[in-house]
């Protein structure tokens, strides 16, 4: 059986990076929504008008999904941070328990 080495500070650092990635998703989704809604991308002929109509139906939902993905990534970061804090709390409780046992035994 191999040892598992958990470094809560590394989990916390990774959580910050994951949170920033989620926030970037949100900023990108907002920016993309602004760019695609203001541009005449397809021209004004019959095909262009049809493409604009399809675009106007599909793009808002796609951008909402992209933004929701960013929210999920951010929530993952929150979970990672909570995991790191919980791990540290358990380690601190275990250390205190061991010290208490040693004190009871007169070892410390």
C-alpha cells in the first residue's frame, strides 16, 4: 500500500487557479455575447437573413451554457477549498488528540 501525501496548501492554491478559470469563462461568455449580438455576420441577402435567424436562436443558449460551465468550474473551486480546510481541521483535531493521549500517559 502506498502512502498518500495530502498538502492542503497545494489544494488551496489549485482551487484559486480553478476559480480564476471559472471566472474567465464567465468574462469570455459575456464578451462573446456582446460581440455576436452587435455584428452583422452573414450579410443581408436571403441566405444571410436565414443564417442570422438561426444564429439568433442558437447563440444565446450556447453562451448561457458556456457561462453555466464557468459557474460549475467556480463551484468546483469552492469544493476544493472546503476540502483543504476540512483536511486541515481533521489534522489539527488528530494532533490535539494525540497530544492529549501523551499528556494522559505522562509522556509529554
